[in-house]
C-alpha cells in the first residue's frame, strides 16, 4: 500500500502521531513523512507532553505515613526507582529532591524513612543533607563532637561521616578498608 500525500497530511495535522508511527500506519517511508512535515512547516512531534515533574507524579502513589510508593520502572540490578524522560534516565529520588529543593542532589539521593524506596520529596535527601541530619541526631542522643582527626590521622572535616544512628566514622578509612578487602579477594581468586 502506498498512501497519498493527502493521507499523510491528514495524520500530520492531527498531531498525535510521530513520523515513524504515521509511516507504520500507512506503510510509507518515514523520511517521506518527515519531508512533508517540514514542507508544511509543522513542528516536530513532541513525544512527551508532560514535564519531567508531571511524569514523575504520575508514577507515584501516596501511602499511609506520608510516604510515596514508586509505581514506575525499576533499575535492573539494584531495583532503584528510575524514570526515563526525553532520552535520559533519572532516579525517582533525585527528581523528588529537585522538587523539594530546586537543585540537583550532591551524591546519591534517597529516603531514610524506613519505607522501601520511598520517593516522597519531604523524605528524600542528598549526601550533605543526610550527614547534617545524622550529626544532629548524634548531638540529640547525647553524642559528643567528633574528633578533628581519626585514629589514622585523616582530617574529619574532610572525611568524617555519620551512620544513620549518628555514629561517627572516617569515610577515607572505610574506603581504604573496602579497597583492601577487594584486593584480598582478587589475590584469593587468582
């Protein structure tokens, strides 16, 4: 079947199909459809009429306790809630963080509220926000100020971090321990 230009123009003017979709429906070459679109001065088909934030909201469901359950796609390995938008992949938590703060997160964005993969903007924080909250928890639970240096001499203003319960630790020491363990595994496997 070879559709006429009039048939292609009719579908183009409806504005609900892409060039490729029109080509499939009418069994014509998509380049022909694109050429007709250009000649008519019609704008390129917009695949996603929703904004990133609107698409994110359409993939969430409120849950008791102020949590938001992600109903969209999950990443393959860690099952992280993700959102594909205009040829880019975003984590749902990073979008939630941007909604609340107006800026991109530093480090990983996620919620520590106890609800698995919660994406409620009020519950999601980035690395600096989590560290500040954990430091405040440390003080509220009677903990003291962390030392200026760890036992190995690393500056804690630069490398100091807090566990979710407020326990202080040295991020550099922990990274070195992980590196040492992976080297041990490589030696054992060799």
